[in-house]
């Protein structure tokens, strides 16, 4: 096979949901090179996926049944596919060019939580709205701050979203008025999907947390800054966020991420025991993954506006999961947890237009055009 | 039949999910007098529920399939049952003493939102934490403030919940420490269940909102005040709430609520058009329903600690639903929207221990014992 830089490698073996012109039924697939691999047409003989299990869990319109099987089964699927690729034994009929498949939302998401785990992002936003001295709230360095998002409006990347309307503050009258949002923003995030959940009242221990994480997706937490800033006091973001959140169709498993494991930012003060478990302080629970944001107007080329990295997350996914359940909150297979906007230390690594334009006080040059937020003309 | 004050009247005809000793399968039921009515054993011949539809939607472990049929079908079910009761024609085998049935969560809840719709409650909480002059945030009188809650931990009333642990602020060191919650609270709420949803990007208009509401349940939004107050800045309540929320098993439809319709509190300033539709200013969109909270210790009798009323809600359910979707957010059948704590104007009508004890500054007398929050000994 002819694989280029953008193709899926044998290390990756992501999982997702596809349909195709020749078969409109949604089903589970993987991807290799420039092809999707229809997993309903691949034979799985291993101890966990043999005996009809694979046929059952891959003939589904969501990954949930497969995810519920647990990490040993995810590994078996991955290794089976890697072996078939190496031995050139994938059935020809299972391979469909990625350009010919339609991607769908990978999981049925019961609950969606969004964290706020980049110190640079939290500091930038805090500086803008509360000044440099009160930028970071005192609780931020002690707990992975998070909030509940809206699961129903999480859709797959590429889904058209409508610009939201709502009440926006008129700064002169100090009164709100109804309008389409004029400060539409993006948030560069990575999210994890819960593979195995926990029962209500039984926390997931930090040391066990990786076995509960199926994998990761890219996420854009589309945000309306003018709606959000009016509504969010005192109970948090609501309509400024829940008109839509997009996630990438392919879920990359934690096993695929292993080669990219690295240390997270130094955590000082040392977090509470339930957030560190038996691990060495600041152990390698982060992942070194370059993240980029491109901006495109109706006329422009794709223009790079942000280069960040997943390793900038201060609070790791393991810590987020341990925190989320420390009070006994139950996670279910398919639940989605967003990292929060991942901003890095330099200005070109900020993960939102809010930060990149410092709340609209400066413009971005998009291939010759000037932009602050996601503008439209009305 | 011998119906006493606490029995279900012919006006009510609620819907819920039961199982019983003789049939452990969950199924849809109604209730009349002191009996559950197993709806899988009742014949429905109407245009919407005949032809096998009733058999299909009532043989389910959640109400969702029935709710998805829409308001005309809910009405047909209600009227059929009322006629059968009047004519004494309910099949004997369909009646099971309520003392013999087990109640279950009525709906599969995709998303759960909690509002903050009682002006008295918001003012009380604001006064406690920000002082009398800044009690009510300026946005509060313009929009029904709400936030996303956790759907996975909404369980039926009677489910045992474990006291949550988490990080709590030590006021002397100003540092958090890990502990079981010492300020466990309740919140008296009523919630509505979405019957018919809307597509992403297509708001539910105020004037159409009642057709999207299936009915109401009582809700207790169990809250840990010490966990909540540490975590909630700036993104809202999270672990202080999501360890558990209980809802009553029987859903009372809007049609059953009709006789209790009354005016909501006067809304000044007049809300935006999308929150009023074509209705008369402060039309009769509230419901006059007495609400009571009883407190019981291991030793005490049930002791009345609060008498409130659903009509104290400033923002109506119709306004909440129109607000929730004005930005295009999609609601699904089974989604749950809580009213927020319903406090009235008098001290004995406050719907939380936080308010009743003014954040623990005074005690309640529970049948001779002294209580501030839901204490335990450790
Ligand atoms: Ca976010
Ligand atoms: Ca509440
Ligand atoms: Mg969003
Ligand atoms: Mg709660
Ligand atoms: Ni008026």
C-alpha cells in the first residue's frame, strides 16, 4: 500500500462508525492507509472476540457494545488487525477508500463533561475577565475544574451547525437584546470516551482509570462568547455552548497513544491522594501530540492559526476521571470528557479565538482577510 | 373502590414503570386509588394506541416510546383509562396493589438540565453569599438561568445514595482537604420530562412548548454544599450535585395539571419575545400545587420542615423550554428539566436546608432533635 503522511499507520488502528454508498447501514470500522476497514467483514478468532462476539459488537451503529467489552477485547481487536495487515490478509471486500465512506458519531454519548485543564487557557481567560492578579481561581490548582455539557448536541465533525441566537448584553444600556451571536468561537480540545463505567457510589480509582478509558477524539467546543458571558453567572456555561460540539469520527485508543506518552506539566501543589494514586509525582500520564487549528473563510485557503500540544494539559485524563467519580458519580460506556481548551505558553499556541485575538482586541490575518471571531454579515 | 386522601384520583392518571413479585419484567403502568394499573393488560382500541401500538409502547422498561407518540396519544391513553374506571371495566388482572409493586425510573434520561427559577431561592442564596445588595444577578430577571446536570445519576426516589466525598475548603488554612461532605442538603424541585424533542438548530417556540412537555415529577436535587462551594467557581456546580438526584416514579401529565393552572409571579421587566410568544403578559402558565418537605432522622418521626408551592416559580416550564432551545439546542424524548429549588416568600417555605438554617447559622427542631444539614457522625 501507498501510505502518505496523512494516512493511518499500523500503529494507529482507530475505531469509528461508517456507512458507504454500497452499504448504507452504519457499522464499526477501523482505518489503515487511505482505507476504512469494515470490521463486519473481517474474521476475529481470538478468545474475546471469537464465537460470534465480533459479529455482534461490530454490527452496530455505535461503538458502545465493543467499548463495553473492556480493554483486553480492544487490544485483541487491535492486534488482530495489525497481524492481518502485516500478513496482507485483510479481505479485499473489507477495504473501502476513506474518500468513499461517510463517517458518523462514534459513540452513543450518555453524558458529556467538559474540563478546564490547561493552565495557560484558564490564566488567559481569567486575565481577560478578572485581571492578572485574580487570573487563576484558588481552586484551579487543587482540582480539575469541570462542568456538565450537553450530550444531545455532540455531533460528528463536518455536521453543519447553525449560528445560535440568544440574549446578548448591550454594554451601553446594560440591558440584553435578542440577536444572532456576533462572537462565535472555537475551542481546541481533545476528549476521551469512557470504555467501562462504574456503579453509582463506587469511585474509579486513579490507578484503575486507564482501563476505563477507551480512547480519544479531537473535539471542537463551539462557543458563543456573547451569549456565554451574559448567561454564565453564577451557574456556568449553558446556551453559549450547547448549540453544538463536534468530535472527530475516529477514536484513537490509549494503546495507540503509548508511544507518545510523556510527563505532564509539574503539578505544584501536589494534588490530593485520590488524584495521584500510587504513581510517581507528575508521572508520564500526558501525551505528546501536536494539535493544529486552521481557519477558512468562504474565500480563503485553510490558514494555520494555532499550534498547540496535548501535553500542555495540566490535569491528565486519568486525574479527570478519578476526580469525576470521587464523589460516587457513575460513568457509563460512551460518556465523553473534554480536556478543555488546550492552550500552550506561546501566543501562537492559544486554542481559542478569544485568546488569539485577546477578546477581539486584535485581528487575525486569514490569507489576506481580517478576522476576530467567526464573523458573518447581517 | 375505597379511595382516601393519598390515593390517586381519576383526574390524575399518572404514568410510570413498575415490576411486581409475580412479574419481574419492567413495564408501563398507571395508578388509580391504591392500585397500579398494568397497562400491558389493558386493551386500547383508539385510533392512536390501537392496532398493536399500545402493546408495543407499554411493554417497555421506560416510558420513552409512549412519550414519543406525542400529546394526542397521551390524551387517548388518559381518556381510555378514565372511561374504563368510570365503567368499572378495568381488567381485574391489571390491578396490583401499590404496596406490592416496585417503582422504577420512569424515563431513559438523555440529558438533564437544572434551572434556578424561584426568585426567592435565588435571592436567599445570593444574599447569603454575596450580600443583600448583590443578591440577584442582573441577568436573572431577563433569562431563566440554568445549567447542565448529570443524567446518569438521576435515579428513582427511594434509591439509596452514598454521602459523597471530595475536596472541602478549610476556612483557616484556606486549603482544601479530602472529606466526606458535612453539609449535605436537599433541594425541593419539580421537573418536567420532554415528550417530543426538536432537531438541532430548530428552536421550540414558546407557543408550541406545551405539546413538547409530557409531564412532571417531584425531584430532590441532593446537594453537597461544602463540595459545591469549593468547586463551582467559575464553571458551575459539578461534584456537589452529580452524586445523585432522585425523581418520583409517577409522571403527572400536563393534562392532569390543567385544573391547577394559575398565573405565575408578575414578571417585570417583561421578558424577551421568545419567552412570551403570543401569550398575555404573565398568563396562567403556573400551577398551584402545594409542596412539602419532611425530615426524618433514624429516631424521629417524619417532621414537616417546608411548605412551598409550585406557583412560586418565577420562570415557567414553557419559558424554560423556549429558552433552552432558542439557540437551536436539541431536546430528546425523556430529557429532564428541573425547576430549581422552589422557595416561597415565607421562612417556612424555603426549599433547602441551606435556606431553612441560613447556611447552618440556626437549627431545625426535628421531633426533639437538632439538625442543620443532613448530619451524620464520623
Ligand atoms: Ca470547553
Ligand atoms: Ca437544583
Ligand atoms: Mg460547544
Ligand atoms: Mg443532585
Ligand atoms: Ni408587567
